[in-house]
C-alpha cells in the first residue's frame, strides 16, 4: 500500500515537469479566479450574489479534487468563519459529491472481494446513497436481512493524492512568509501530517482496525454507537459496515422535528470528544456532520449518537493528555505561569524562551477571552486572540497538534451549527472537574494534588471550592451524590494514600498543629454536600420538574 513521503513525492513530481506545470496551472487559475471573485463580490448584501459565490466555491473545490475537498469539509463546520449562506453549499462536500461510474465500482468490488455483488449481497442498489471525497457508499442488504453500508474507494486515488499534496506543500512553503498567521517553519510539518492521514484514510484495512478499536473504547458508553465491521466483506479498497439509520448532525430544526434533543446531542459530542483526547488518547480527527448521526434515546443528560468513517484517526501521548488536562484547569484558575509551562511541555513554546514578557501577554489575551464568566470562553475566540501572540513571541504550532486542533475546531463548529450560543467550556470544564475530583486514575490523582496543594504543601481551599462550584453549577448533571461518593472512595481507598499524607502534612507544619485548613475544608464540605443539596440532586436526576419546583 503506498504511503506519504514528502521528499520522495516532491522528487517524483519534479522529474515530471509536464505533470507539475499542467496541474499547477489548473490549481492556480481556479483558486486565483475564485479569490478574485470573492474580493470583488464577497461583501455584497445581495442574497442572490452570495448564493452564486457559494456555488462557485463548491464547484471550484469539487473540481480540484480530494485534497481541496477536505479543506472545504473543514470550513463547512465553522459557521463563525464562513458566511451562513455559503455553509449550505459547503456541507455538500461531506457526502453529496458527484459519484464515480457505477460499473467501475461493481468491478472493483468483484476484484477486491472475489465475487460479483449478486453473490455477496441479497440486495445491492444501482446507485450510491452518498459520495464523498475518497469514496462512495451503497446501502445493501445481506442474506440474513441486515442492512449494511458498502464503501467503495474512488479509482486512482494514490496518484491524485501524491500529485496534489506535493503541489500544496510547494505552494504552502513558498507562501508561508506572507501568510496572515505566523505558523513559521511548522507549516510544512502540518501539511505533512495532513498528507500522512490522507494516505492512512485510503487503506480500508486500517479503517476497519480503527473502527473496532474505537468501538472497544466506548463499549461501556451506550450513548456512543459505532457500526460493526463485516470483515469477510471488506478489503483494502472496499469496507462493509453496519448501516446507521440516523439523522446527520447539521440542522437543528430537523432534529427537533424528529423529537431529538440538540442540547443532549451536543453534550454527547463534546464529552465523547474530550474522552477521546483526555482519557483514551485516541481520537476521531474528522468529526464533521457527515460523520456523526443522531439516534433516538437518551442516557441521562446524554443523547445517543453514532460515529462513522474511521479513516482519519490519531493518537495523543500520555504526557500530552495529562498536560492538556492540567492546562484546562490552569486556564480557568488563571494560573498563567503554570499555563506557560504547559505550552513549553506541549511544544508551543521553546524550553529556553524567556517567560517574563510572555506571561503578561498570556494574561491579556487569554484572560481577556475568559472575562468574568468561564462560560464566555470558546475555542474560536482563543485561537483568534492567540494568533496575535505568534507574531511577537516565540510560539509555534507543533505538527502533532494539527489533527487535534482540527478535531476540536470541527467539534465546536458542529455544536455552533446546532446552537449559535454554545460555549465549549460550559461542558469541558465540568467534565475535567469531575474527573479530577474522582481521582479514578493515578494521573488524575497526581493532577488533583498539583491543583489543590501549593508548592509549600498548603491546601488551596479556593481551588478546591472552584472545582466544586463548577460541578455544582453544571445544570445538565445536578446530582452531587456521585461526586461525594467518588470523593469518599478516593479519600478512604488505597488510591488516596498520597492525598491523606498531604492532608496530614498540612495539619502538622513546623512541629505545630494547624487546624485552620481542616476547619475550612470541613466547612466547604458541609456547604457543598448538605443533605438538602444531595436530595435535590437525586430528585433532579429522576424528576427534573419536581426538583425545579
């Protein structure tokens, strides 16, 4: 199976100048023509003009092929970046592209699976249900009556991707000095990361492995559904999976018409995304609306949702997972010195960078974005303000974070399509706070100790109170009993030995007994976990209307 190799692909293309020049002329002429039209007419208030521009964008990206379609797919999830009258057209890039020849698809299935479709399936249609950038999907029926999705890869993809990625990289490196974002020398690495994932995405054996690994991670989470893979009907260029009969997550009115709760679905999408990044270390890097389907049913405050298309996946290291978790807490607690160290650990800042001028800038940009209320935070606001720092300070985007940023931006963009007032931190911070307070893993216990004890071993009551207030203020999950139960289990169980030791050292310092921290801690516990609050939370879980009354 061919793989991405930037140096080899560049040499391959440069040795074929007729290919390079011919394709370069097409790409530059189409993108240049599109840019000129957008500059001239982009600010028009005429709705008909904007609809024509949207169709022009769609047509241009479609004509340029898979690599450019992928860029359009990413833009289709960003209603805060792209005009709403363009979004409707861009969403067609997800699974409404022109299909390739049906007879070609049938021949490929027979060549890959060793038999014609009439022998493999009880029923096989004459046209695909959806066509995307890399393949098209048929809805077929097996002999046992089950419906399946049969994904067939577009012909000649390795050649097309190899050619266009080499050209995109050449153009990207040449244009880097004049780009409006200071990505510096990291731009080539980001394009390389994109290229590697595209070549992984066209290996359907790899995608089948990814789907089964993802399903195993969410096996105990009924709110997240992953379609079953039919290995005997799959190959490197054909993939057969369980058919998901759901509603695409892109239109709030359609969800509500089918009696599905958009807020519950947003919560599932965001929390499952956080679980992938901060718990599992393995994440779906392409969560656009064409790959996420709403299904009937709820588990608590979580709607039921299915993921499909596991071609673009990535992993995050244990060290990065823990650092990201800490960065969320440091950001909300406005601990900018610790946050700067997180940036160093993650590779956004050079370890030798002088933090003296950087800390006030971080506080101004990130602190201003947070404002008085953590609910005002959103990822788009931060990335907009953060880009300002990149011109004046030694920040860069590590290549390994290209897909992580893409996944988070896509997830937030999807949520914004369903709820324009959505703020990601309103879901993310309660999730992180609950994980810290539960201390259910060694790394979470270590991070909890770092958060609630200072360098001198003193208990930082205000930090613990902040975590508890965030959990208590989470309207979608008001029950405090699980938090109290997890806290007691941690404090009294074998995993809480370090916590008990630190609390003891807080009581006894300099050969003297200090009880003020203990009294403050007991007072905080009484206020937070009063019998009335616990009962109200339990009642709200089973009968929200009664609790509100």
